[in-house]
């Protein structure tokens, strides 16, 4: 059996021109070599699989090449690769500094490539400082790390730092296409794009995934084979979901979601992908933002076609709902129900981003639009104001005229539908006035005030009615209102009931409950001229501030045995 070499090793770049996605760094290093302006301490930092170690090896080979050596020469005696994860002690760094003093036997420079340099201990970093700052002329250090923030600042200040970026999806796809052609593999453009997206900016991961998928599907690499092998949700899933949402097909949408879960996919992954799909559709709305869509040509055309079916308002609302579900997913107790509820809400959005059951339409506008009919909004009938009918009756019977028989007059009570322009606090005077006005407007029957009873009222009758109403409040569970009614004894002067409280809060609370209170008193005392007058006097609060002696006297009035207890035990007040 022939030995298999993975693509990540087989197609490792041998020159700077072969490095994918790092043109800025490779051009800088090439110019530094040509102009003899290369620093003796370099730090390559960036995510995994983007070419840090590869660039270090290419640089080591180039600076030792004098133009007469063959391309196969690797200068193995001049290049030393160390793993700082396993050589992170002070003794390892001391051994390294001792080797640095010896000049190279072949070539011009000795290059030390220290990988994962952030794994060095604090003592090892300190032991390495002097050598790194003033190395011999024949020595160059190349440090590589994925976590630059773990390196101490004194090391960073002695190095020339090169930040490697993530490889874009388009660059990774182009390189994968080149490798597929080299191996004689027929690969679909969308299949390579999915592999590049799954790699998340790491070329080494992309090549590893490519090898795995080729082992599964052979020489014909299709999008379906890639999605099946990698167990990822492809674009077709989200295209179908969006079609169901736009057509308001909630049952089909829920069945599709159940099928996705049965295949082992996570609901969180699905809803996050749906939000990204809506984002891609919005990107297609404007020609200037189409380059932000990182998909293949065939898939890009599908995005363009589906984006024409949607509106900007719908996509914004869809992204908001999906993102809200994404944020709540981890804390939800029933995660499946959360996703299903979000899908039902998405499927309830019409093309213009409003709910299907509008307030002014019995049938959603989408139905009329499909039928080519203009919807008619529901309007309120105009009712002419009629003279209110008096409740006073007469003994004379009047006969209706012919005109009255032909056109009967229907009395419709006036109902106010005006809403307040601004929301007001429940404790404000304005809200109390508006509430009283609203209660008065709800009275359908206009009563003649001359016919209402106006019996004389005594203070004793008022006190008795007040106690009865207070007891009713207490029985209903409205303890606070019952307590407020007991704070002051009402005083009757003519037809006005006067109350005085020590603070404005009690006044506001009683004014909120004034309507049912006065209704009860007027019916109970048979006098509809009664009015309530509430004032605030802060001086009253002082009489409630008892001294310890006054408290003791009050308690002694209720129970004289307290004095016996105090004298028996010799207690002080």
C-alpha cells in the first residue's frame, strides 16, 4: 500500500508566491530580504492554519540561499524548530543561548523558529530577553504564536510583529479548486465553498476537510455529498424555509424543522443560520452590497431570485425575531418550543412586514392582493347627534307622525374613542381628572338634576355611612384604602364633606377612589348635592410623632395592667 501524504503537507507552499491570503506580509518580507533590511527577531501571530510556520520556513530558506544552490536544498543544518510547549523551562532557554554562539557551517544564517512561544514560563521569558535583544549577527529568531496577548511586553518590544489574518472564503475556495484540478477531481463550486466556510479561515483545516470529503465521495465532489459528510445545513434548507415563511405555510415549516432535528442538528444552529440567510437576502437588495455575499455563482443567483420576493421591512423583522430567539435559546427551558414559536411568528409576517390580521381589515391584504381585489377598510358609521331623551315621563301619549314612521330615529349613546395623547402616571392629578371625565362620559342616560333626591344629611348619618363603606373596603381586601378612610373623621358643612390629611399621597389615593365613594354616599344618604373637599396639612403629622412617654400612656389607657408590670419589675420608660 502506497504511503498517503495529506494535502496540508503535500501542497505546503515552497515560495512566498504560493502562500494564500497573506500578500501584505509576504511582500514585506520579500522587500526586506532584497533591501537587506530584515530584523533579527520576528514575531508571527495569528489564528491557526494561516501560514505562520510555512512563512517562517520559506524565509529561513531564502535568506540562506545565495542563488547557486538548488531548489531542493532545505538547509536543515541551519534551521532549528523548537516547540515552546515542551521546551518551556529556563534550562531549555539556556541550552538555546549556548547554541546561538556557534556560527553556521553551511549557509549564512542560523534561524531558530520557536512555535507556540506564549507557552514559555515567566522565568524562561526573562532568561531569553538578553539574547533576543542582542543576538549574534549570524542568528535570526522567528517566534510564532496564536495568542499574542500572553507574551510579556518586554518580548514584544524586541520583535518585529507580523499579524497574519484569517484566509477569506474566496481565497480558500480558489486554492481548493487548484488542488482539485491537480488531483483530477471534479468538484462543484458550491461544494468547495461549503468546505471553505466550514474551515473558518484556516487553510490547514480546509485541506483536512477536503481530504475527508474526497475519501467519502471519490473523484466527483458534489454539494450534496459535502453537506452529508460534514453534517451541515446547506443553502437549500434555508431557501425552502424562507419560501414556507413567505407563503405562511406554518405546518410545512414545523415539519421541516422536525426533520432537521431528527437528522441530529441543533435548533440553535438552525435559527442562527436562518438569521444569516435573511442577512444574505438583504445584502442582495442593493447592487453595491452584493460583493458581501460570500457564496458561489449558482447560489448567488438563487439569493438574487428569492430576495425579489421579500421586502426590506420583512427581512428586518425576520432578522430581529431570529436574533431574539438566538439570544434566548441558551436560557430557555423548552428550546424546541422557543424555535417553533419563532418560526410561527415569522410565518405570520406578510410581505410588508405587518401582521396578517390587521386592525382595519377582517381578511388579510395578502388574500385580496392574490385575487387582484382592492380591500375595503372597515369604517365607523356616522351618527348624527340627537337631542337626549329626558327621563321625566308625562301622562300625555303622543302619536308618531308619518315622517317619523317612515324614518325611525335610533338613539345611540355617545361613546368617546379619543385616546390621550400622552401617557400619564397613575398617581398624577391629570390622570385622576381624566378618569373622572371618562366615568362621566360612560353614563348613557342623561338625568335631570332637579328630579334627584336632596334629603337633609346629618353628621351622625354621614359617620354611619362612612363606617359602612370603610368596612366594605376592608372586606374586599382593599386594606390601604380602608386605612386612609380611617385616618380622618369626615366633617359635614352644608353639602360639602371636608377631609384633611398630613401628606399629598393620601389625598391622591382618595381622589382616585372618589367616584365610587361619592356614589355610595349619595345613594345611602339620598342627597346628590354632596361634594368632597380634600386638603393637605403637614402640621397634622406632628401629632402622630409620639414620645416614648406618650406611647406608654396610650398603651396604659388600653391595658392598665402594664403599669402593674412596670412597677413589679422596676422598669424604666
